[in-house]
């Protein structure tokens, strides 16, 4: 063929989509996708761990109230996480040959990869890890045992911290700073290292003796002391709202979001005095508190309260969809950052680690910091402004005196390790309410806290569905099914005979 | 020569003086199938007086009693008849021995005599195509061609048709036949835009032998449409009007015993579930004929009600659709030119209330001789389509199923004025009033097609033609989809269980164009020397396809009823894409003939395409075929009284086809830009202000994609017996397609969701058989019966070790249509119950409940193995009756609407055990004492055979695909028509009216489905017209329809 023919035919360059992208362009999208993924996990956790119950006006809750999960239930957990993981893996692949110049991008992507993989393991136990994310090199990845993944993730976090340190120390090379690509810590590498440490702490605390970690010490950077929030610039616009607000608050057009769910009677008991008195957090977390509409999961009747526009998780008084959303609370507004990890979670992990001797430190201080951090997060508005330190301190002490006999609030009253763990996990359950619900579900399955009365019909005593088909004493499921796509496209490797009532995540009780 | 003779005859006619005994005789000449014979010669024996028949087979001739008329036409046995007293004749000519000399248009517009062609083909004449007065040519072709599977894959005012010849070859690429209109390759969609009345004939080339002249797209066979040309002689004007009524022919089978309510509302003393006036699910008590409230009381205190008894108004939502079609054509010509002009206007209202469609087409065709050596042909057609339809067919269907069957839906028509029909007062809080939905969710579409071609044919010396052609097919399309706002009253939002939420207005608007240019230049050389002949063609082809799509949308429209993108809140959604591809082909085609009975034909072509990498972009493919007319070559056969014609033929061919992207459908990308993975810039709301973000695409691309290669052979024979009263042809073929370009779903854990690669092989083999017998043939009567039969063994030989199966089209990545190695192509895969080795469902020995299998399994092949068409044609003088039946069988279909039916409790299955506890039929349970062996279950019953959360609504029923997989077998009365040629004498002595015909006709008049198919027409495809994932039906197709109407047509 002649040159003119070649020219005639060489027109296959894509004018519509990019065919390459730099780490600087992939990272902000990947972090934002993590926030969207977490919103999916939050919904899953909230349904399972008793934060939410079916609202009046809706039917068709099916497996959400029977727990007899099919492969299609919550399958977005799987697909969204692996999709997000591929973004991080691409950054890792693109940067691994460009160290130390792209060391920060490389390390951050590995930290987030560890974060995502823990989400998967905690939901599914064994998942493809070693063979995963290899594209055409492995189309049917094998499943790595969950405990092995945990150990591997802890190593990765150590190594990511080392990469950050090496990058910072490198001389004679132009280092690419994260810059505006970092929509999580705004290029603050110390916070990234603290985040990595805290993630490793979560792995070590949760994995416990069931995992052979290579190294259970933590770098000197310390643990996360502020809320880790992803915010690329969320705003009231098409596809640009905070994912939780978009899901449960209002559509950007002002239309109603999902109204099928309302708070459970079980969780309200931790605010309204049925179990604990917490008027300050109750009022900021819930609309119309203490008369917030509640239900017991599985109870379907005409007297079931309906979900108001904007939901009960948005406490603001501005209820017009086109104006609502500059509020403190759980749902704050369309432009609020999305929590990847609350400072409160970090403190409660530190408290538990101290109780168990994993780290040295004062469990009580960490516990109280956790409670205070929870108040601080809930009282923070979308723009980051919030209650003063003095106000927070007084609210926390009010909380302690309102519940002066409760070991769940006053750490000194928790005299045994079990009581301390119960206090820590129960406070974490309250702090993560409808924010990082999947973590509460993980902790319930690991520790059995918050305590429930097995088989009770009383909505305050258990969060299990009244229509539960679970065969367990607590009437709860133990896990969800692998998605059907694995049965279809990776049938040889996907673990078989998974029971949602008896197959346990490796760290579960 | 024939035309020359005819002209002489006409001239002679004018010269003759009409004497006293002579009167004007009129007549009409048909073949035995009722098709008019054009250009037949009618001469009075022993004179030069005569005429020829016109486009409708009609003629006028002055003659007198006792004259003998000699009627002859090429391809037919001549006939003589003595005139009695008649003045209006209905004549029929039998197909003659010359049939093999009939000229048909084959690939590239090359005219060949039948005897020369070594591959299977079918010719459909205009009258056969339009007998049923189908608006769409595809539906007019249904059942008429062996080996051609035409499925109406959707419903609505202008349904889609999928045309597949000889089964599917490509796993995920295009398998539809190539459509060629007047020598120009056009998008398949154009078939639906063509005025059927403009079609002169359609030639179907079943195999891939045509690929040399059309390029690789013809590997799926070709449908060659030739439109009418003007005729020499006096101007002829044809006008016709057809009115067709469409009515729903089949509704899903529903239970008629139980109404709204369910166990969620408690049980009565007898343990039966309670009634509830809000519930959409029909799991309430048995109908008792008592009037009961319907929905919550309205704000004014009034409350809707309905008698609690089955009401057949359930499906009356779908109304009669009406199509009105007017045709006009004008034909003229002289020695140097011909001219054909036509117009058609049709308006259609659908069975869905409010759906409208109209189409207008104009066509100008012409030929012109310039001197002795240059001939010019031009064809132009312009079609404009206007749709105004609802965008919510599927949800409206679902709304109707979620309506207890005591409710008469037609009461809710006037939702603007009737408080119980208004969304505020409509009784069902979860499912909208379908009449409201139909009005509120609209799609207005316009698409305009311009198709044109010019051909210059230069003949410097006899036998040598130089031909140049330029074709264009272009489409301009735009649509506006709108959703109107609805604000509910506070009362409506907060009454009882209401979950009514305000509807925010939105608009989506798009404009697109596609332009496909095709240039051909070739020479043809024909030479005959003694017993030998040669016909050589060599040429080149250039093709360029371009498309542009721009779409935008806005939500939360501020000013009511202003459906403009600028009227939204927030950033409008926008999208833009451009595509351009090119292809060059160089081809040769040679046919050697020996003694008029042996023909060897070979082709070769090389393509260069822009859409593959330079290393893989060129590919070569040859073909060869042989035709042997035994009835001419072998004396014993030639002299046989039984065998009138026998041709034996066979061929082998290889074709490459690049199957990337979308080459068919409404928005083709022509396979451009598929070689490199992409990154998306719009995920997760990006960009946020100045902050851009890109996500890694989810499709992997293997490094060097290649064309798919199809190789195969066909052998067959054409056999006519008993002086051509029995006509038949039989073909056996076998093709294999390698290097499948596959876009398959893969495990998310790879980091991706799909992979594009070359792997796998499919095979398609089968028998095509056509036979017709003229059972009765007298002067007044003619009865012909016959049909065609297709056996198709279409399978996937292998895919790849890493991909055991490949999803083509699925519902939430599970149940659906799959390609599976070693199985038919495609198959239905989905969940089944765990079964013992004998196939009995294993139930739990305590609960009686079956267990859903962990993984999906094979549930049946989705491609019809056997297809049979039977046609009947009866003529009695001026009356003509024809009917066409079609059968398809040997395949399964997954009816996804079954899950919705069972959910809503209107499903027939849900009342199979009267809503009582029941023993799962044909079940076994594992012997508790002897694991691994099973005991027949006659005692362990499923406790909850009822209820909103009972067996029927639960995943254990609805998630099990096999519960809704049924036989796809059907018989349909595809077409039936009766026509009557009005004797022109009724129009008086004036010669203005040449012919007039009235007819009544119907299509899809009756449908007989397999007994287990409770749902819908198995011909539908929920995966869409262009997907290979056939075998799935759903709620997006309205119930199947029958069409019946009447036509009057007059020629002046």
C-alpha cells in the first residue's frame, strides 16, 4: 500500500475519549469514587447493624427484612470496590517506575488500595487479592485467604509510609506533590502517614491473633486525630452532591431522595433515654428529635411512620429541597465532605488497642477523645465550622453526668476488660451511626457489641428484623453472598456453599 | 428482444382499424402465485394485432369473438385461448422451462441468469412482498424465505426486526444480513424507512458468496432490494389507500381469583390473608363479588371503590391502533429514458394510548441513455419519520400487572379531570396510573433519511462495460424526551401508606447525523466463443462512514412545561462523540460457462480497513461456486417427462469480517476507536470547577485484534417436476467462524468488567428447503400450495479456556442469553433448583422448600432449530386468496416478565395451588438416614404458599430462572389476504381507469404458543434488535398484536 493509502486509513485516533491519563488526573477521581463506594457500604451496614428500618409507605423490602440474601443483594459493594481498586492500581502501575518522583502518588494509592481491600475482606472474607487487578494477565483470579490478605495489607501500609519518607528525603529529583489531586488530606503527607498507621491499627485490632502480622509496631507519625473527609468540591449540582446527601437528603433538583428507610427504635434508644441520655447528639443527628419517626426492622404496617422529605438523618429546619443543606448533623448538606474515617473511630481503635496491649497509651483518654470527636464531627457544618472546644467539652461532660451510672459513657465504671471493650465498641457504634455503618457492623460481628437480647421482640433490645429467617440465636445474618458475577465469570474460584447464616468472616465471633 | 416485439405489436395495434364486430377486451395476467406478469405479450393469432401487459399484469386489446389470443412471457409456458363472449379475462401462465433463463439481480447489481448462479438465493416479487400490506418491508418478508429468520423484536408503532440468514456467526458482533438498496449498501434500519410499494423485487443471497462485491459485511448474506423503474409507454398513475387496524392478540395469562391484600395485613379466622385497599400485590382473599374501597379516602372524604371480582378491564388499557397509508406513483418512459416517481404517507396510532407515528416518503428513479454508449441510472428517496410516543412502555406494563385484576383500568383514563384517576387520588400509592405515565413521559423523535445513488455505465465496445457508482445514505435524527412535573398535594403525600413523591420535570435533547458514502468502479467484460463463455468483473470500492452525536439534558425544569435544556437547574448533562471510518476493497469476479449448462464462478477480494491496527488491517478472501444444469446437459433428463428442470450447485467461500463496535442500530459507531482502552472524564461528577479527574475504563483490550474469518461450503439443487407444476430447491450448508471478536464480561476482581479479544469458533449448518406445487390449474382456478423449511444447527464450538461462557445479554449479570462452548448459540443460562440425578427438584425434608443452585446453569437453547412456513394461494377468476403460516420450534425463551407477574400476585402460577400450602411437584428429599439417596416427596409441603412474603414472591421462586423458561414454539398465521380485481367495465366505457383492485388482508392474525408459555410472543427480544442475546422477553414489549385492514388501489 502506498503512503497516501496509509494516510487515508490512518484515522483511528479516538476523538471522543482520553486514551491515557496521568496519576494527577486519576487520583482525585479515584478518591471521589471511594466516597461513593463508602456510601454503598454505609447503606449496607446501616441496614444490617440496626441503624435503619423500613419506612412506612413502602413495601417490597424482601431480603432486607428476611436476611435471606441472594447473590444480587449488596453486590455493588463488590463491583464498586474493585472498580475503584483498579484506579488505584493504575496509579501504582504508572508510578512504580517513577520513584521517587511519583513516590507520594504511589504511596497514597497503596494506602487507599489497602483501605479498599479491607472493605472487601470485612464484607466477603476470602477475596481475589494476590491474583487480582492484573487485567488480561489473569482473567479468573484465585481467592486469597482473608487472614493472609490482612497480613499483606499491613505490610503494604508500612511500606507506603516508608515510600513517603523516602520521597520526602529524596534529593536531586523533582518530586510531584499531590497538590489539588489530593481531595482527602490536601497534600498533608503527615496525615497520610497517620491515616496509614490508623488503618494498620484497625487491621491489627480486628485481625488479632488470627493473623500472623509481620510487624505490629507503628511508625512514630501517630494516629489520625482529625476527621478524614473526601471533598472534591461537592456542591448542589448534577452528580456533584455529597453521595450520602444525594442518596438520603435531596436530589440536586430539590426532588426527594430515597424515602424507604427511617431510623430504628434500637438506635434511638441510645439518645432518647431508653438506654442512654444524649439530647445534644440526638438533636443534631435527627430531625424532630426526640419525636423522630422510628420503626423496628421488619415491622410492616399502616401505622409505620413515613420518611419526611430530606429524611430523619438531616436535622436542619430548612426543608425545601432547593435550599436545604447547611446544617450540622449526620446529613449536613450537598457540599459536605464524605468521611473516610472519623477521628472518633481512630480514638476508639486506640482505646481498644490500649486495653488489649497492642499499643501503649491511656485507654480512657482515647475513649473520651473519641466521644468528644464524635460530638465535634456531628456539630460541624459542611464548611468545616463547628462548635467551640469549650462547648464540646461541656456537652461531653453533660453527657457523662446525664448517664452517670453507665459504664458505656463513664469509662472509669468499666472495670473489666470486657466492660471496657463493650464501652468502646458501643460508643463507636453511636459515633459511626449512619456515617460509617459498615464499621459498626464489622465490630458487632467481631465483638458482639452493642449488646442485644437474642430473640427479643422488643425493638429496643435487639435490632434484628422481626421477619428474620436467620437460624442464629441473634437472628442476624453473618455475611452477604458473593455477587452472581463471580459465579458467572469466575465460577471455578469463587468459594461455594456460602451460608449467610453460618459462614463467618474470619475475625467474627 | 421481447420489448422490441411488444412495441411492434403496439404499433400494429394503432394501425389497425377497429371494425364493427370488434370490441375492447380487458384482462389481467398473473402467474400461478397470483403475481402479475409484466410485459407479457398478447397477440391475436394470425395477425399483427397485439399488446403487452402493464405493471399490474393488465392489458386492453380490441378483438372479436372467435379470435385466438396467444399469450406469452419470458419464463412462462405460452398459452392460447379462443375468445368466447367474455370481455374481461383473468389469465394465468405457468412457470415455463425458461425459468432458468430468468434474469435476477445478484451481488453488485450484476444481472445473472438463474442457471448461472451456484449459490442459494430467493427472489421475492413486489406483489408477494406487499400482499399483507405491511408498512415495514421486513415484516412483509417474514416466513417467505428459507434460511432467513426475521423476528419482530419489539412492539410499538414502528417495531424493529432482526434479520439473520443461516444463523448467527459472530458471538458478539453483527450477525444481521446486509441490506443493499439499488446497489448501495445501506443501514439495516433503512428497510423500515422504505416504501414497500416502491420495491420491484428483493433477492436474498443466503450465503456469504456476495462478499466479494459488497465487502466483508456481506458475510452475513445479503438482502438486495431493487426499486421500480419507469416503463416505456403511456404514463401510468397508481393510487392506493390502505387502512389497517392493530389490536392486541395475546395477553399474559393471569390468575383471576385473588385480589389486593396479603398476609402482611393479617389473617382472618380461617387463616386467609386480609384484604387491603392500598396493596398493589394481589395476595389478598379470594374474590367474593362485594364492593370494596380502593385506595385511601381523598381529601374531600370520597373514596374510590371496585367490585371485588375479576374484571376483564385489566388489559383494556391497550387500544386499537390504526394505520392509514396512502400511495401514489407515476411511471413513464420513452426510448431513451424512464422515470418513476412515488410518494407514500402513512400515519399510525399505536396500541399504547397516545402513541403516534407518521412517515412520508418520496422517490424519484430514472434512467437515461446518452448516445449509444453511455447509460445513466439514478435513484433518490427521502423519508421522514415523526414519532410521538411514551418512553415508559415497560413501567406502564409493570403498573398494569401491579393492579389487582378486579380493577378496571379504563376508568382511570381522564387523569386530568377525574379525581380518582389523578395522581393525587389514584388508589395505588406505589405504581402510577399508566394513563398518566403515558402522558407525562414522552419522546418526540424525528429522523430523516436521504438515500441516493447514481450509476454511469459506459460501453465502448459490445461486451465491455465500465461502471462507476456513487451512493450515499444519510440520516439526520433528533429527539426530545420529556418528563412533566407533578406536585402532589400534602394530603396525597401523607395519606396512609402513601409514598407519593413529587415528579421533577426534565428534558433530554439530542441531534445526530450519520453519512455513509460508497464508491464503486469496475469493469465488466463478457465474451462468448463457441461453447465457452466468460464474464469477468474487476474493480475497487471505497467506503467512508461518518457519524456525530450530540446529546444534552437538564433536570428540575423551572418554568413549567418549558421543555428546554436552558430551563433546568444545575449543570446540564452534555455528551458529544464523532466517528469516522474508511475501507478500501479491491475485487475480482469471474464466471466461466460451458455449453450453457456448466458454470464455474470465482471471486476474490482484499480489504483494507481503518479500524484495525496497520499490521492487521488488510485481509483477503476468495470464493468459488459451480452450477450444473443437468436437465440441459444430460439427455435422459432433458427428455424426461417428469423432470422439467434440475440444477446442481455447490460453493465454498471464505470471508473476513471486522466485528467491532456497533455497525447496526440507531447510533452506529462503525467500530471506530476500539483498539485502545479509554479513560472517562465525567465519572463521579468530574470536573469540579477546575479540578479534573479521570477514571480508568472498565474494558480491557487485547493487543492485536483481527477480523473474524468465516469459511464454509454449501451444496444444493433446484428441481422442477411435472412441467414445472412442482418447483423446489434444497440447500445444505456448513460454515465455521474463527477468531471471534468478543466483548465479554469478566470478573470484577480483574479490575475490569469486560474484555475485548479474539477467541473462539462458532458453527452454523443447516438445510434450506423450498417447494411449491400447483395442485389445481384450470382456466378459472388455480391452487398452489407449498412452503419452506429451515433446519438450523447453530452452535459455539469453543470460546477459550479462560472464558467458559460468555454473556451476550443478561438481567443483573445472571439469567440471560449466553454463548457456551459446545452448546447451541445462544443458550439461556440462569439459576435452577438443585436436582437429583433424575432431574427431580430436591426439597428440604422439613420445610419442603427447594434450594436455588449456587451457580447458573444451562436451561435451553435459544435459537429455533426448526422453522416451517406453509403458504397457500388460490385464484378463481378475479378473486385471489393467499395465506402464510409460520412455525418455529425447538428452542426456549426466558420470560423475564414472569418475575414481575409473580411479584404482583397477578401471575397465573401464583394461584396454581389456590394460595394454599403445597407439595412442590415432582420433588424429592434426601433420605436423612442415607445421604446421597433421595425419596419421592408426596408429603412435605411448603407452608407458606401465599402472602406478600410467601413462596411466590420470595427469591426461592422469583430468582430461579428456570421457573420462567418456556418453550418458544409457535404457529402464526402471518398473512392472509383476499383481493378482487374489479372488472374495468364497471367504470364504464371511459378508458381512464385501467385497473382497480380491492383487498382485505391481515397479518399475525393468529398465534398459537406452547402451552407453558403464559407470557408473550417468543419472537420478541428484550435485548434489543441488534443484540445476539436472543431468547429473552420482558415488559418493554407491549403484548403482541394482530393487524387487519383493507386496501383499494386504482391504476389510471
